[in-house]
C-alpha cells in the first residue's frame, strides 16, 4: 500500500485518508509531535504536518486549564480532519505528552515491565473528538531512578521489526541502544524490560563543542571525519581513559595545541571520546545492563538517527560487538501493537466521543 | 612589613613603593592579570590595579605586532610607575602570557621537571622598561598530552608554603590538586613534577547547570547545601556510578522528578557528583597520579579558591584522605623562588634596559 504524502491541514472530509484507516497514532515528544494514520497492519496511510512539541505547546501558559486547551488545539490541528471524516477512529499517543509537563500526567509503570502489558495501563484524555489514549512511561526505581516516556513504545516496535512476532525470551537478552540527546541503554528479555540507563552524551557533546574552551581550537569539518572519531573511541577504550571522560576530553585541546590533531578533526574526535566512554562503561558493567556474567554477550540493537547510530555501531565494533541498526517506523509499529493488545484496533467504536 | 593598598595607576615617582622593592612579579593568565611589587623576602609591598587577561588584551587584534604592542601597553599600565621610580627592578611573569596566544611563545618544559630549574629556561621579552622574564609552562607528552602555564609557579610557591625550605623528596610524594575551571592533579616528589592530569570538571559543571536540561528542575539555593553535595559525592564513589559521570548526572533530573531531591539541592548535588567522580578516578588510578603501589597514600595538598577547595576536601575525606588547603600568596612565593634561582633578585641591575 503506498504511503501518501502529507495533506494540507484543516478539515477536508473529501480526502482525509482511505476507508481502511483504523488508528490515529501520535508520537508526541518534548520538541516535536508526529501524527500518523494507520491501517490494521500498521501501514502508514497518511502523515499530519509536524506538530509542536510539549515545550512549544505549553510555552508561556501558567494554568493547567490553559495547557490542556493548548494541547487539544494542537491535536485538532494535526488530526482533526481525519477524525472529522472517521469519527470512530481510536487515538493512541506516546511520549512526553503523558508527563507532568504534558497534556496529562500518566503514572510511570515500574520495572520489570512487559511492553505489551502497557496496553492495560493506558490513560484516556477526554476530548471533543473522543478519548486520546496515552501510553505510560517506565520507571526504574533505585538509588538513581531511571525514567523514559516514548522510548518504551519505540522499543516494542523495534523488537517486532527485528524479531518478527517471535518473543525471543529464550536468548541471553537484548540490549537496545537508542542514541540521542539522552541515550538509553535498555536491557530486555523477550518483550520484558528489565533495566535501563540514561547517558547524557548527546547533550553534553553539544554543550562542550559549542560552548567550552574545546571549541576554540576546533573548526567545523565539511564532512564527518570517521578516522578522528575512531581515534577518540580507541582512546576512551584504552587505559589512558582511566581518569574519566572529563579528563580525556582535555586532550581535544592539548592534541591540537601540540600539532597532533587538526582543527577539523576536533569535533569528531570529541564525539569518539564520548561515545567511546559510554560504550566502555557498558562493557565494564555488562552483567547489569545486558547479559549474565559468563552467559556470553547479549544481542545489541541500535535504533535512532542513522548517522548517530552508525557512530555507536563503529564504537561497539571496536569492542568486537556487532550491533545492527533497526530502521523503519518503530514508533508506529509499537503504537499499533499496544492498540491491538488494548483492543483499540478490534473495537474502533470505543474511540467515539 | 605592612601590605600597602593599591596605589592609583600612572607614573607617580613620589610613592611607587618602598626603597626595599626588589622584584616586579606578574601572574598573567587568560582572563586576568595581577602585578605585585615584592621585597627580597617575597613580601608584597604593593599591588597594581587588576590588569586585563590575555583574551581581553588581544581581543580583535590580528597581527603579532599589534598584540605585542597591546601587551606592552597593558604592562606599562600595571607596572610603569614602579619601573619609573626604580628602573633597575627585575620583572618576572608566569601564566598564559607566555603562550602562542600571549605576549611571547615560551617553549614548554618536558617532564620530569624540577620546578626551581625553570629559572634556567626563562624567556626574556624586551620592552622599553627592560626585559620581562617569563616562566615556561610544563608539557607531559604521551598519547594524551598535558599542559600547564602558571600552575607550575603556583605549585612551587605552595610547596614552599607547606614544607618550608625542606625538599621533602624522601616521602612518598605529594599530590597537588588545583581546583578550578580545569582542575589539575599534579604528582610531585620534592620539587620535581613527575606527572599531571587536567580534568574539565569546573567548566562542564558550569555548562551543565546553566545550559542543560538539568537546570530546568533546579533552583539556585540561598546558601551552599553541603549535604546535597556530600550525597552527590557518595553516589559517585558507589557502584551506582559505574556508568560514568554522564550517566550518573541524569539522576539530577530523575531524583527531583520523583520527589527525592529538592530543586534547591540540584546544583550542589551535581557539584558532588562531578567532584566525586573526579576524586574516584584519582583513587582508582592512584599509583599513576601519586604514590607508588603498596607505598601507602601520598600527601595531598589543595590550593585555589577556598570554597571550591573545601568541596574537594570534603570529597577526599569520604575516601579517608585528609587534604589540607594551602593558602597565601603562592604565586608570588613561586615567582620569588624562581627569581632567586635565576639570579634576578641578587643581580637587579640585569633588569635594566
């Protein structure tokens, strides 16, 4: 079935998606919102124009009532024409839209958590178009709590993309790595999330290359310099990195200063140092974040922005770990699975106002 | 001898410092410059109004000639009146003034380096007031080079302040910690620098608390919350910190989010996490950065901004390490020692034009 190109927004009952439309799926995060019209198989029939993320929607609004109204308005802008044409369509959303800063505070689910079982913990937000169901995020409690909102849905979708319908619970487990501003390392067995960790590599990389003294000897390269990246990874995997990333980082100043790193290589070298340090921490701590001691390495899957995934792949390769990148519409797959498990897809009339 | 208060700048031959004046000592760094008039004992007789650091002096200047002229002008503004009254006074400077970005590129000295022997490697910059002698910085070569400019002089001064004239070379060694934007951990035996490491804790702390997502749940406290700081240190010294500082940092978001850290505690908790991680790295790596394996702990001395030193002291205390803070005018002591070793203090006529 062909993927339709985005239609202009605003009610347009004449062409709001084919009759096979079955689910409105929303991936609504902090900085962006994407809405998809899916059929029962999860195929994307239509995509709404990009919506505003949670931060932009709530910007300047102080009361909960105003914020709720702003979310409903943004939802209407993205999905109104679909629901005008097919009022019975169920709506399922994931991401920061279900947080204290979002449309409704959907309570976190605690680990261990079967991802399909999230279907039993949806929160319904009433709107004039009917309920918007929201997938809860996950909380790993402990001395250093871990939270995610949205990634749980991506992970479910990517496990299905990678494994098909087989619940590969008999394996040593899967480590799902979601590189980004705050990279998640998630330890899964079958469809069950056991543990995860968040590393602020992406955000600190941005701060350090743009705002620190390390930027002074750097020049933006025309193209990524993967040799400089690999060198940074190698350093972070070596004994020279024993002082921690905040010590090895300083070499991004002293190497150019001593003529041993070109200005154009500095950013990619820093990227390698940081992703290398992240990968090295995971390798040291492997029993806790994936795979049992002595059980051999767990399967590692990457999912996210392709160029960034390739960097993690190269870094893991230096450790002898082959980590395939899982592409495709993992969020829509995840939302479809949860909708199926929740009975939203089988009983679309539940979605009417 | 009483310390005189700063006199107005500009030539004033009637009161430019007592007849016992023997050395003009300059601590000229990236962001600030301080000039002192010393007697033979190293007592500060007069202090010049604060001068501009290397960055401000050279701001907007593109040619080496213009930069040299700007440095000479700034030098004249700080020290002209002293040298007008006592033309024979020798002048000794340390810091980034002796770098490629500074007044003259003074070659680094390689490790191991006896600090008093730096007196034999001064670079003289000719001026109309006579030569300005500049202390070279230190370079630790290797896969990850280390550099310092200015700290070598502080270290010499603080070793003398802490140990008197005794060269305590027979001990297990001293670890000198200079907390700051880029904290230095320096391994010394007697007056000999064996090795050092630079950690970007201070700079990354500033970026993370001001510009990252961690700032969103933080509120500036009225007073430092040392309990929150200690908690951060404890976390970074625990097995929970195995994921590295970029992973533990995320707890400065999830703890407030789950109601387990107050908004006013976030900054001090982050400070504890980061200084704790730095101290933990040093402890793991102790043989390389101070003390031989099995020889017991080396002496640890702190020197720098008092409030920041107290934080490092508290963090080291959690490891069972007592680290006294060395106060006083360590730079002027260091400059005096190098001037003595170089014969500048015994032969002040060498300083004339």
